[in-house]
C-alpha cells in the first residue's frame, strides 16, 4: 500500500492552514513537515511552533522531517508540538541510537534519513530499531529539485536487507523530485511512502493530483 505525504514546504505559507486542510481533504495519508535549521542544510524553513499551531486543526499523521544538526536538543519541542512520526538524519551530530531511543521514549514513531551520499549499508545496523527509513532522492534543503535516479539501487538494497531481517513492515519513504514520472520507479524499487512537494502543490486540483500520483506508484 502506497502512502502519500505532501510536503507543506511547497504550500503557500501565507495560507498554511487552508492549504494543509485542502491537501488532507484531497486524500493525503499524512502531512510532511520539513524542518531546516540553516546549519544542517543551507536553508531555514519552519519550526516546532508552526507544527503546534497546525496540529490541532488537522486530524492526520504529522510526518516531521528534521534536517537539523542537533535533533536531541530540539526533540522535546517537536514531541510537545504533536508530531507523530519523527525522522532525523543519520548524518546529524547526535548518536543515532540515542536519538532513536529518545523518540521511542516519547512514544513517537521513528524514522532515520540518509542523504544521497550516505550508502545504504551505513544504516543496516539500525533497521531493526526504526519504523521508517527516509531515502533522500535530492540533496536536502530545497523543494523543486530534480529526482536523482541513482538513489534507486539504495532503496532496493534497504528493502532487500529489511526483508532478509524479517522486517517486512518497514516503511521506506522517498523525498525529493517525486512526481507521476518518478513514482513508479521508487515504488518498484521498494519505497511505499512518497513525499511530494512541488508536484502536488502546483496542481489546481489537489485530489486529482494525489490520485494520479497514487495510481502511478501502484501501477
Ligand atoms: C527537501 C525536503 C523535501 C521537499 C521536497 O529538502 O526534504 O521534503 O519539500 O520537495 P519536492 O517534492 O518539490 O522535491
Ligand atoms: Zn522532507
């Protein structure tokens, strides 16, 4: 089953509530929130106060992607804000096992993300401890970039390793350049959670956009 997680980074921030509600009503499975600290990535987006403001208005899973150098330091804020899935970067400054433990202790679902240059093998030892792996299909930091198809083998390697470990329920999320043309490729490689920013938010009809993307992935 394919899950679609629209990235609100591509929405009209002046109308964030309306945009998010429209996307939820259009059939999104969750909402992807990109948190950037201007340090781990060369861009600043939004933080926990925005999640806290939006969360009570939307009965949907909040899929929070922390592109920040110190996830442990800010984790309590994102927990309190009402995040449901918290994904941190393997390349952050904190010890991945410690971050995983802290997210679990807070009762949240755990995702670990890898940047394009990080090989799949690096996170194999963590697969049994997480609910989701996020394979970045662009360099994190900005929406609207071109999908990197050399990430497809990485998705496949992680899916194969998870299956070999008996962890067939591992979610594999992809993020960056996901659109109707790239969705079938990532799904065939083993991804089941698709983040899409610009390709969805630039459509006039969000419901039609989600439906098309889902169909493309499920082909
Ligand atoms: C990039 C972010 C993505 C971004 C995707 O650093 O993590 O979630 O919003 O945007 P698109 O779908 O436009 O590539
Ligand atoms: Zn993201």
